[in-house]
């Protein structure tokens, strides 16, 4: 009897069912929405690396190169200001600079690039020398690079001449001569070497030696470019007149700069001022020579002297700037010591 | 849409929809809510079937989903504390739907109502196993899966529940089916 009650109770409970309409409606709803319902994506999904890595392995292909790029980028950035005694220096001279060179497509751009690199080598040497770190090993390293930059510059200038892309090559060449001569003098002053500029053999086949002083090598490089310029034929009078005016203007500006320059306080500063004056006088002398030769009708030689004058005045300007830099540096060091 | 899948799903739906609806209605005491939970339960089953996931026991699977959805519903409703729903002893409430509050006419006789009342008076851990065993005719392994306990534990709870129900109802013969 009691069992029957239980069975009845269960039967009654089992009578709780959906109506046919409800059943049909629910079934239709499921089929209708079943395919379109997707789990709601978290708004933070895009920010979750772990989740993204779980979802797709594509992230690995993006993440790993990204890490390499960022790490490599950091090294590249850090190596930009490195000096020859730094472990990052090989990256700078063997990777970054060649890549920059490879991106210079025209011979003229390549010549500019090599000229800039040569100047950079000399500035590096100056920095090392001012800290007393320019030993034979570093000197050899810089010399080797300087030689290769000078050779590359020559080659690029030749290519520019061949391709008739030689509009500004003279300026690149005179700038290079000025940079090399100016920095060579600064380097000599810093290293307290012989201040007397050495006479460089004017022979065309001059060889640049890796084992000689950097300053001498720089001058040899500058001379090599000068010889190259002298060999070129010139017979354009208008161009000569225009350039002459430019050189005169440069001489005036450099003279004014020298007048307003601060008073020299150290031996090095005084040596730099003397050097500037000396070079500026040399520029004026070359200009006079150019005038004289031009009046004699020797336009080729006149133009060559004009380029010498331009190179000298630029050299004087670089020299003066270096002096100001040295002064600022010495003031900064003084402040730090106090 | 794959007709074979629909047929397979329809078969499962026809066989189990009433049981799930009943299970839900007794727990939530709201017909529309019970229908919603039933629909959601079968929707998830349908999605799993579409995705080609292997389901070994459909009955256990849908009862498990329905049970979790009911717990979620209670959490949202906050009429019960979270602890009372999720503790091991399973403090699950069985409500007999009240037509006066739900506004519906429930076909439930006195014996059915009495049985549900008595089940509701049992210790919380015995209520669900006993209901699933007697009302839905589920096996102890299936009940174990639904409740997340071992088959042995499910059997023990059923037997102890029967013993308690006997005392409360006076039903003595042949309760151990």
C-alpha cells in the first residue's frame, strides 16, 4: 500500500511536463540561435598575451622576432655613440655604418657618407685622446678605418665624375680636406704632439700607412683629395667668380667669429686660436694667389688655389668651433669638480 | 545545417526535455524561468554536438548543465547564500511550485506534493540523489557524474536517503529498487 503511494507520488511528479507548444517553441529557439550564439569575448582579450598565445601560435612568430628587433634595436642605439674601446664599437663600424652606406645609392651620397665617417673617426680619436685612452691599439684601429674611408671616398668621387653626378663633389672634397686638416691639428694639440704641421709629399701615389699617427694619416687623406681636385681641368669663368665671392664671404664670417670668440684661458684654447688665425691667413693668401693666377690667364691653377682657400677657411671655422667646444667642456669639468 | 545532427539532437531533446524541465521547475518554482533554463541547457548540448565534441552520457551531461545553470540562477537571485548551494553536503532546495505565486495551474496531486515535501525535509546531501533516483530514474553512476561525486558515494547517499524517507513517510516496502 505504502509502496503504491510512493509510485503514485512519483507518477504525479512525472506529470510535470512542458506543453507541446512550449516544447516546440524551445526546440525552435535552440535551432534558431544555436549556431549564432558565441561566448562573449572579454573586452580585455586583446591585452591578454597569455590568452592570445593559447589561442594561436601565430603570436610566437610575431613575438620572437619582435624581441629580437627590440633587443637588437637597443644594442644598435647604444652602439651609436660608442668609442673604439667599447665592446659595442664593432657593431657600429661593421654593421650600422655599412648598412647606412648601403642605403646611400648615388655615388655623391656615398662620398658624403664616407667623408662623414672619416670625420667621425677623428672625433672619436680626439675624445679618446682627451681622456688619455688613445693607445697604440686604438690608434691602429682608427687608422685602419680612416684609410678605408678615404679610399672609399676617392672611389665614390670617381664614380660621381663618371656618372656626371658631380654638381657638389667639389664641395664634398673641400669639406673633407678641411675636416681632416682641422681635426688632425686638434688631435695634435690634445696629444701635445708636434704642433708643426708636417709637409706632406705631394706625390700622387702617396701611400697611407696604418701604423703612422692618425693626424698624419688624416692629412695624407686630405692631400690625396687635393691632388685629385688639382688634376681636374677647369675653364668656367662664371663658376670661378661665383665661387670666389662665396669664399670671400666665408673668410669674412670666420674673421668675425674669431673676433667675438671668448678669451682663451688654457694652453690648448690658445693653441686653437693661433691655429685658426694661421689657417685664416693661409686662406687669404690662397685667395690672393688665385686672383693673381686668374689675371695671368691661368684659370685652372686659379681655381685650384681658390679651392685651397675654401678648404682653409672651412678648416679655420672647424678649428674655431673645436676651440669653443673645448672651452665649454673645460667649464663643465670645472663646475663638476667644484 | 546537418540533418543527421538535428535528428540526433531532436531524439535526445524529445527523450529528456520533460525531465530537465521538471528538474528545473521543482528547483526554481517559476515556469518561465524553468523553460529558460531548459532551453539554455539544450542549447549548450546542441552547440557541443555541432562542435563535434564527444559526449558519453547525454542524460548525465544535460542534468549536469541544468544543475549548474540553476545554481547560477540562484547566485544571481541571491535569495540563498552561495555557501548553502555549493557545499559538499549540497544544501539544495526543492520547492513545490506554487500556482498562486507562479500564476499557473500545476498538475500535481497530493501524493506527489507530499513526496516532494518529504524529500525537501531530508538532509541536503540526500535530496538531489534521491530525487534523481526515484523521479528521473537515473543510475548511481549517472547521479555521481551529475553531482561530481563517486558512484559509491552516490549509492551511499541514495540508500541513506531512502532510510530517512522511510522514517518520514512510512513507505516501507520495496523502496530499494
